[in-house]
């Protein structure tokens, strides 16, 4: 009864917020404010300079936005070339990618091996940390648990607030190594306490890379194939960095500009990534595909699929938000290079796993969905598949639980976050933009006169 009264009061107060807090979107244009830090033509407002990564989805010719095939560069090197490089040598590439993002150059064999060894030495948790911090206080959402576990590491650091490059680099390498463990153990804890499954914990495997260790840690039997390692490693490389303007990297820049500690900065980035409009989109894509599979009886019937996608766009089904998740991007127009790379690998995986029926469905969602969306768009913002559309299929086929989709994104993107944080602390300038304040000056009315 008490709870109901409290809920009713909260609901009434929430109505006040809705009445007094909403900003009319037309006011942004009136005051020449870039809503969502986006220009009218869909391009991003320039707010910073970075050397870490470049995301190119359009060109400007005589001041006009012109769609182009997407390109992604890590420290000036095309992502296609990075992937082709390590795959042609039949090795994994995540550790090499982390090195490149942090230090701005590709490592030679000795430097790469030394860096791998550094990560392995850091791939351990403080005494009692796993039991006291992770297992004793489980959480239903692993992203929130990751924030807590990262913040708690502050208490175990003898020099947590030092933001010299040396110390932040030490902390960054340590977190890059530890985050996969924290995600895996948080998942085991969630699985045990919330899903009532057996609690099975593995110690990190020596002599192997990040992707291989993660597969080993999350699987009760610890078994995996080399093909699975290579595919997960590829996915981690594709998710490691995406320029300074994506929400979590930008959040890292903003909080790092205040001079805060590394643990607070990375926890902020994780909180940003959790959101369904950012990193959490990969889970929503998987949910949407499941919904389509339940309602489209014949995967090969494109007309049936088209009609259902129209219902999604008309806000009549699924989550009723009118979005076809996995299609469209804030920067890319004609293509997302990560989606192109992953689509090829997803097809190979589907053929091997005997899962071509579902792959064809997702490819059809891309084809038909883009056709519908591009017919609706009235400006130059073309729609193409983004990496989330095929990432969910790949992760599902690999047997990665949905609860780990976004945490895996964090495990990968912490490489980019760390590089952006190191770049920002060298700037030494706090970010302090301006806001237009609406409303006239209002006099204070004494309590007895209200």
C-alpha cells in the first residue's frame, strides 16, 4: 500500500517534468543550436581534433554533402588493410590493433610480443577482488556491473589520481587486460544468481590472446575452435575504435578534460556504451531479428518481409519506435566498412554452421529495409547496413550469450577510449560548451503566498 502511494506521487510529479521540461525541437533551429551536435544536413558539428581514428561516410564538394563508400582509419591506416594484414599472416590482430591505437605506430615482432606479455602479466585481479567485488554482489545487467568493478579498482590503485601520461598508460593497459575477466566473471555471477545455473569460474589461460581467453573464460567447458578465436578476434578489431565523435569516446574526452581519474573516465564510457542508441543497439538488433522470425513465416518471401518491415516503420509492431535496427548510421551513407568485412565472414560462418537460412534472412532485411528507408529519406542521408546487423548473427552463431554482446563491445572499444583519453590529457583544456536558457526571469514567491 505504501509503495503504491509512493508510485502514485512519483507519477504525478513526473507529469510536471513532462509539462515543464520538454524543449520544442523547433526552438533549436530558431536559436541556431545544433541539436544532438548535428548539422541540418546530418553531418557532425566539429568539436575536437584527433589523430586516433577517422570515420568517413561522405565527402564535401563545394560545400555540399556527397554520399560515398564508408572508410575507417586507425591511426591513418585503412581498416581493410589492417584486417588483410594480420589475416594474410594467419594470426590474430586485436593486440596489434591496441598497440597501434595507443602508440600511433604498428609494432614490430619484438614490440608486439613484449606488449602481449605486458597484457598477460596484467590479466589478473587483486586478491579477493573476484569473490568480494564481483561474485558477492551480482547484477542483472553486466554493463552496470562493469562500471562498478572498474570504479572499485580505484581503491586498489596506489596512485589512482595521477594523470601523467606514464601513469594513465599504466592504468589503461591494466584495464584493457582486466576488463575481459571482469565481464566474464560478472556474467558467471549473473548466470548463477539470477538464472540459477551452476557457478563455473576459470582462471585466465596463459600464452593466449584476448579473444581466445574470453572464449575460454565464458564457456563452462572451456572449449573453442581456432576458427571461433579468429572470428571473435576480428569482431574485436572492428569494434576497437570509431573516431572521437561517437558518444562513448566523446564522453571520454569530455570527462577526461576535467582532469578526473582513469577509472571514472572509463566507467563513464561504459555507461554511454550501454545505451540502446549506442553500443546497446546490437542487442536490440538481435531482438528485432527474433521478432521478425516469429512473424515472417517464409524467410524467402521478400514480399512478406517487406510488409512486416513496413509495419515496423509505421510503429505498429516490435518496439513501436519506427526503427529498423542495424540499418543506417550517423556518419556512413553508402556503406559501413565494418559491416562489409563482417558480412563476408558471417556468410562463411553460416555455410560452415549450416545456418544459411538465417543469414539469407538478415541479408534480405538489409536489402529490403534499405530500399524502404531510402525511398522515405528526403535528403542525402542514405541508409546502409551498419556493423550491428551482422554482429548479432556472428555472436549468436558463436554461442555468445546476448547479455555479453554489449560488454564485448566495451572489451574491444576500451582500446579506443584509452587512446582518446591519453590524447585528451595532453590537451589540458576543459570542455565547456554553452547552452541557450529559455524562459523569462521569474520572481521568487514566499512559501505562504503560493
